[in-house]
């Protein structure tokens, strides 16, 4: 269990490594909301991508973003929370 949103990226890297090693397949798609720990921060010139998003791009993982404040777009994860 994560107690701090700042640990999401490190936890995902460990999870990704374990899943891909056990299943011998790559994670191809991630569905995320546009919150700061995933997407990055807004700056005056637009959006500054965060480490998580850059990592997914480097690993050729397709990202599907849901709208902030609309948890029904990500039902499976939100039900577990």
C-alpha cells in the first residue's frame, strides 16, 4: 500500500519489472488520470511532463488519460480504492 503519492513512480517501476518478468510480456497500455503524480505539472507555457509520463514514453507504453474529477471513466481502479 502506498501512503504517499510521491512513491507512485518508484512502486510502478518495481511492479512493471516483476509483472514483465513473471508473465514474459510487456505492459502496453496504461490508463491514468491527469493528476500531478502521473502527468506532470501545469506551467505558464502549458504542461510539463512528469517523470512517470516520460518513463512510459521511453518504454513505448501507450497512455490513455481520463478526465480529472470523473472517476467513472476509470471504474475498475476507483472501485478498488
